């Protein structure tokens, strides 16, 4: 994932904007309080802080992007009186959301060896079929390439094949 995120300038720039917003609110109590006041005044918006982005964890990039998009109305209102740059429409959340969902699924206590082949196939197909990829084609291609490279022999592993074949969910 890190390689895919680093592969495209537009993605790198979008992540940099999100990190700058994160720093703005984490370094100023007044800014954080003002944002919370704005959030409370917007219907169907909860007062939430922006999640910290950790460069060593790819999913924190997903979570910060998701929170910024979720709080877009409050951030736009805040930016009217303060000098912060907001990200534009972000397809990054959709692609990373798919990978995060699969990561959570395969990491859960309920998952088993039988889930490996179907989940890898589902992830690859989902990414390949994702059409709204303006500005993130290179990142998406790199992620797909890395998945195929890392898991190219998974269908030849007897443990995974047998587990999938005997699991009634995949009959």
C-alpha cells in the first residue's frame, strides 16, 4: 500500500493537504474549539476531531481522508475565516476504503484460511472495476500489481485451496 500511495503525485499532494489540516487543528486549541462550535451548529454533524495521520500506517491515510470528507461542511465554514487549504474531491477514499474493508475482514477472528483466495480475488476485481479513478490511476495500478505479485501463487497452495473447497460458504 505504501508503494501505491507514493507512486502518484496527485495522491501525495492530497495526503499532504490532509496532513496540513491535521497539524493546523492539533497545534491550536483555539482552532479545534472553533471547529467544534461549527460542527455543533451543522445539522447531522457530530463534533469530531480530525484523526492523526501516521506515515507508517497506510490505513491512517484512509481514516484522515475519510474524516476530512465527512467534516467537509464544517471545514469549509471554518476556512471562510481562516487560512487553510481544503482537499478537492477525493477518489482516494473509495480505493483505500475497499482495501481497508478487506484488511479488516481478513484480520477478524471469524476469518479462516478458506477466506484467503476469495478475498484476494474480490479485492483485485473490485480495484480493476473501479471506474472513478481520475487522478489515482497510477496508484490503483501499483496496488493491483503488488497484490498480483505477492499473491500470484496462492491458488497453488494446497492449504488455501482445500480450505476454500471444503468451506460451505464457497460451494
